[in-house]
């Protein structure tokens, strides 16, 4: 399973797509998940339905049809509920779903195809069924909310109703991490250098890398800092900093998160892309670019191009920002790129936490007004919240992806069907992410083993300092709800605001000019509606904090 691909799947819940009682012991014993699943699915069998429930979902091209998936066949045996699936190819799914919504041609439920803004746009039309009164009859989902009371505030709309079931995948804060800054250790060793501790030491190391024939091929092809920045766009619901410079600005006192929204000690939200730290960081990055220490192709390099560049026979990159170094440079070379503990700078330290929560989408499963038997629809979904079924629905079925060890824990089985990765196996026989499931951190080593590629990243997060310093920092959830009017207004403001931020940042790093442009830039941000936009976010954030009490 490749976590980089997994995280890409998670981001569909962002706001702007239309323009990871106290804890109980459940899930802490190997036998408990099966018991919970059986209780839920037995209850489902008792529910009389006039026919299969109709669900619309977005389809990964690697998926088998759901009716042929091992996961679905096994789940149907225990649930006793059949599904009539409408599967829409992922490319163009938004347009087709929006057409269904506008014409009223609705299934019983949408799975993995909606986000909060799409739901709120149709709340006044009453297209979607509030499910508040059904939750008490959903034992598995109720247990999740009992273990994570804050999640209830995240799925509650401004009108006080709950319109969807969430996708929850807790991976020890992986999505809150901006990515890891790594350096090629064999080159440091060749030069007799230690791992850098300050931004100036790091810069000096990169200069030595690009001015010496480090790979010994007789060519001047060594690069300093390399990243896939082409598609790293800002905005609420974006997740760009594994491919961007946002963490660097912390060296001057204030890092820049993917949506450029930060919170001060009093809970006030401000724009981190309009701070003095941001300006100073841009100046320093431009000087690095001028000195040839940043890949000159950074702004036109996407993930496939980065992989092609860094998997050549000759090593050319001295330092890489990445989310999964294995995905970028390959398994054999990955061990030589080591994480750099957070660098010190003139005004602070590299690194920050991103504005992401591990409840990735509060409306991963939404019941429509056309559902003739909503209780059966929700019982079908509730069964997926039993721990073992959450794992199988999200990551892969028992007897295929997983087997059980002698402690009853689900562990990876052998690769099958001639497939090269567990991620390909997962894609074939499960509906993957953005589903009504919950994988909680308590499940690891009790229900399922923690995935090894994720373990590698978590170890790197501990090495650089993220886990100790930033994992529990305050954040602004990417899934805050906004009322219909506000959603529409924010959809107008967002492209203007984030277009200014992204376009100017790239221009300034490559061409310079931030000093002379700065005052005009901050005025343009105001003119584009930044204060108004932040005001909406502040109101939604305050409501979220109040609901969480």
C-alpha cells in the first residue's frame, strides 16, 4: 500500500472542490471487532427491505465492479442487504453528480462523491436526509462517537443537523504532517559532513553538492533541493506542503500551512502568507534559487516527472521534500535519503502542522430524500464501522489482502493475482478511502497491523521532531461547515485570494521582487477579500469549538 496515493484520495472532501463519553475497551481485544460486526449485521438481517438499496459511488479505474469485489461479496453474506451500485468514473464524477442533484434523479445514498459545500448547497432544497434521529440505532457508529466526541462537532452542520457519515482514518497524524525534508547521506559522508542543523548549514551543503561531481558521472547534473511543485496549489482542503516550501517560513517565525490559515494563542485566525516571516523566507529562497540550489524545474515538476527524474541510474538530487521517499526514489535508494531534524533559523524553526484532521470527510455517505427505507440504508453503512469491517472496506479483505496471526490481528498476506503492490490489491477488491468507515489508532496491533510504509513515515516524523512538537498543535479543520450563502461567497473569493498567493510566491522565488511588490501584494489580498474570507472561517471555527465542548 502506497501512502502517497492514499493521501491523494483523501483530499476530495475540501471546501472548494465545487469551483486522518471517554474511550471504551472496544477494539482493544482481538475478538471484539468480529462480535461488533456480527451484532450489527445480524440487526441488518432483521430489517425488511423492499429490494436492493441504490448507491452511487465514484470508481477508481483499478477497481473491479463492486459486485465482483471480495470485500463486497463477504460483507453481503453477513449483512443480508444487497446494493444496486451506480459507479461513476472518477474523472468527471463531479459533473455527473451535480447533474443528479440539480435534476432530482437521486439514489438512496451517495458514497464518496460529495463534500460539505455540495451538501450545504442543497440543504434548503431538502435533498438530503438529516440522520440525527437514526444514530441511536447505529451501534457501531455510536461507539466511534463515544470514543471520539470531537468528531460529532465536525459532522454537525450550521443548522444543528447531521447530514452524513464520515470517513475516519487515523494514522498517527500522517495527514497533519507537511512532509519530510530529506538529504542524501552518501554525499554528506563523501564530503565528511554531518547532517545540517541550521538553514545556513543546509544551504552550504547544497552548494557543495551542486558544485562537485558527487555522482561521479563527469556531468554537471547534480541538483540541490528537489520537489514536485507543479500541482501544489493553496486553498481550504488543499494539502500541498509535501511538495512546497511552507515549512521553510517557520525559520523566520511563522510557517505557512496549505491554506495559509494560522491561529494565534487567543484563537484568532490570520493569513500566514502575509506575514513578515513569509516575506523574509521568500527572499532567502530566491537567493538559494539564484545560486542554483533549488531545482530550476521545480515549478513544472509533478509527481510522475519527479519519480522519473530521481529513479535514474545516477543519483542527481541532494535533498528532497516528500511524503513517502520510497514512492519518490524507489525502495532500494530510499534508505540513503535520511530525514533532517527541524532546521534552526534566524527567527524560528522549520516545520509546522497542517490544517488537516484525520476525519477526512464528514459526508462520505449521505442518504437522500428518495430513500424509501433509510433505516436499512443506514444499517448497511453502520456495519462498516465495526473495526474489522472498516479495515476490510478501506484496506483489503481477509483471505486476500490480510490473514490473521495467532493473536487474531489482521496482518498482510502474500501478494496475489500477479500484482506488485498491496495498494494495487487494495484497489482491486475494496472501495478504498472516502468511505463510511473508522480506523482508530487504538486498533493497531489489536485489530490490524500498522502498515509498514506508514510506519516508515511515522518514524521519520518522530525523527524530524513533528510528533513531539506539532502533532497536537491547534488546527483549523478542512471540513468546517458553512451555510449555503457563505459557501457560495467563499467559492467566489477563494480563486482570487489563493491565485494571488500561489502565483506571486512562485514568481518571487524564481525572479525576485518581493521587496518592491510586497505592499501592493498585501493590498491586493485585501481587495480580493482576504479579511472577509477569514471572517467566515473564524465564525465556522468558533462554532466548531463551541460544538466540541
